[in-house]
């Protein structure tokens, strides 16, 4: 059995396990880290991702993402995943809070944040806001596939607006 002498070594081992698809072992290592050092923000980040994407334990995922964001607010990685979670859960007040912090953090992919804001607005039938957000995301997008996805989102919202207008007229 390997011994890890530092938290950093244990963290790197956990990240390696995640990359190898061995989430249970990574979960064990990361929980050991936060037990020994609850202020180790990146361990909270990785735990948030495991709880959100692998275990679908949204409350625990949210706790870890929020903890990471509070402990290391300049770490850009947390914002996309945390915002993705709160948009998925349709937690409108938290969507705005997380998005505002994300947009003010250097290194955050602005296209991703505006895309998620567009999705949130679309889910709540705020069509004009969704169009604005998707348009802002398109301005920030650099990759062809990303741009194509955003153009599809814009077209989808326009179609929904048109359908809603037709339903009102009928």
C-alpha cells in the first residue's frame, strides 16, 4: 500500500484516480484530505464534481462547490460547475449570485457563463433575456462547435417566442 506524506501528493493521486475513472478511490482520498485540512479548496472542488456528476447528490455537490468558491474565490474552475448545478436545480437567486462572481473572476470562460445564464432564462420562459445571454455567449465564444451550439440556442429561443406569439393570437 502506498503512503502519501503530503496533502498535495494525496490530492494529485485523487485527481489521477478521477482521470482513470476510479471515483470511489478518489472520493476516499479527497474525503481524507478535507478531514485533515477542511480549508483545502481544490479538494472541495473535486468532491463537488464527483457528487454532482457521478453520484447525483446535488446538495452535497453544492456544499463542496460553495465551500471551494468561498475558500478560493479566484479559482475559476468552480464557477462553471457550480453555476451548472444551480441552473439545473433552477435556483434563480443563487444563479445570479454565482454568475456575478464568475463574471468578475479572471480565467472564467465567459461564453460558458453567459450560455448557462441563457439556459436559466430559457427554462423560465424569459425569452428576451435568454436571447441577450446567448448573444453575449456567442460574442465570447471562440470554437466553431461552441458557436454552432449557441446559434442553435438562439434559433431555438426564437422559435419558442414565435410559437408563443401564435398561441396568444389563436
